[in-house]
C-alpha cells in the first residue's frame, strides 16, 4: 500500500494505491481499479485438494443467517459528522438484516 502524490478529482484529497485499486483517503472515491481477479479460481476448504469448491466460505449453522450477510467495518480515523453517519448506516444495516421476530430470537440465541 502506498500513497501517491496525485490529488483526488472530487475533493483534492490524497490518493492511496493498493495492489488492485486507487482510493481517495478523504472521500473514499475509487479512482482506478484492476478488474482482473488474480486470485485462484478454485478454493479448498478441506484438507484434501480433491474437494475443491468454486464458492466462498462454507455455510455455518452457528449464525442466524448461516454466514451469508455482510458487515460494515469500523474505522478509527473518521471524525465528527462522518463517524456519526457511519454509525447510523451500521445501525440501519443491522436492523435490515433481521426481518422477523424468529430471526431476532436466533440472533440473541447465537450471541
């Protein structure tokens, strides 16, 4: 990961370049990205290479959504208004994941 000296076209912030994309550190705009996935096409979740799968992580029964949901991460670099905005987004996202009372009970039971 490196910081490039060029400026963001939207907010004039600094750009950070990783292996596959260039992102503004201030506003989060993705300026450039590498559309080619250079990772392996097949993944193995077992000890034997013969049981390869083309999908992501295996499903788990220890979570109410079987491990298929997403989570919005936390950043310690956010300040003020942006931190409150992300907290609201995270709270709304968590509310939308639970669609019924039965699912809410599963969430409480698994945590």
